[in-house]
C-alpha cells in the first residue's frame, strides 16, 4: 500500500501523502520521498498535506530533514494546505515561519490551476 | 473517577495502536474535542519516546498507559516503561533549533500539559501528566 503519490507539473514536483505521519510511518515516507527526489528533475517540491490526518514530532522531524535535503539541492520545498491538527502542531513547535506553507489560494497561484 | 490501564510492547506499531485504544476510550467520556486532540498528541509523543529511548536495541520491553478520568474535563495520564529511565530531568524541555530533526517530543508534551513530572520507582519510569480543558476551548 502506497500512501505517497507523485505528479509532475512543469518544473514542480507535487507529492501527496495520505494518512498519519508518525514514528510508525515517517521513516518509510522519508525513504520513498528521497528516492523519488533523487531520480526526478524539478525546481520545487510541493508536499500536499491536506490528507495528512495527524502528525507527531517524528513526522515533523521528517519534514525538517526533507527541507534540508531539498535546500541542499538548491531547490525549494512548499507545504501545501496542512490540515488543522498538522498546522496547530507546527505552530506549537514554532515552525510555521521556518517552512514555506501555502494555503489553497496560494495553491492556485503556484500551480496555475483551479 | 474512572481508571483505565493499557499496555503493550515498546514497538512503533503496537504503541500507535495502544494510543488509539486509549483515545477511543476517552472519546466516550470527554466532551471537549480540543482536550481529546491534545491528549492524543501527548500519548503519541510519550509512547514514541519510550519506543525510541527506553530500551536497548533487541531488548523489547513494555509500555503502559494509565488514565485517571476525574471529570470529563480533567484527566491524569501516566505513561510508564521499565527501561533505562531519563538521564536527566526532562521536565523543562527546550525547543529544538528549527533545523534539528529530533528533540521536540517532550517539548510538545510540556506545552500541552498543565503539569508534567517524572517519577522513577523500582525500575518503573513514569511520565505523569495532568491536563484539563481550556476555558475558551
């Protein structure tokens, strides 16, 4: 069962994750994202977080790791439409300014759709 | 007051299920959705902490959640393991640097809990947490 799906649009790679991002799942998600990142050509990665129902500190650690890796490649990571629990947890650990978070309106701007 | 105790092995999948079981019990009692969400995150972090740090590799021990539900808005949580214990008191955990991948679990617990303490007694290590619904929730 894969919880990650990928879509390429121009120079943007969109990854959508469905489910919980916790200690139980973050390792596999990180591994799959890193494998996809390594073999695809893109300028920006958008992680669609609308269907991430729950995140813990392990999931947040995975996001931080992903951000570092993407920046290391000279590219950008955007977190798209995090669900309410995810947004609140990122606020709790004061990372809402650290990450580039897009809401649905920004989504239309970036993707040129909707 | 109602008391429930659940336990399993200190393994990621088992502890996720343990937390979900505890939250399922609380759902039938608690009236405050925000309190329930906060407890879910606290239990997730506390059990994950035990999975990652309590026991040496290959030495799979037990994790236990005890919940004392005093009123629908006041819950005491105890998350215990029988592992190494805390090297130093984690009662005032600091927030990790933004670039750090680890170290936010206890900070999250401390931020969400009303009170948060650590006990070590006869090989049993317990995080004791009191949490109540916020007035404006």
